[in-house]
C-alpha cells in the first residue's frame, strides 16, 4: 500500500509542475509563503523525483 501511495503522490507532484507552466502565474505559495514560480517548480520537481524514486526502489524489492 505504501508504494502505491508514493506513486500517486509522485504523479500529483508532477501534475503540480505541469500545471504551473499552464497557469502562467509569476508567484505561487508553498506552505503559505509566496515564492518565485521557479522555486515552486523546483520544490515540486524534487518532491516528485524523491517520491517516484522511492516507488521504484520499493517496486524492485
């Protein structure tokens, strides 16, 4: 169950990155703080990579 949760959360994080390119906003919020859109995208990319790599490690066990 935990590995599927990592997969789902990783896909949602990738969706947030893709949506940030479509939304065209100059800033966005992370944990209530307004940040530059590129910092927002970097945050979600790192989160997605971490979650999806965790999924692949669990899958290959």
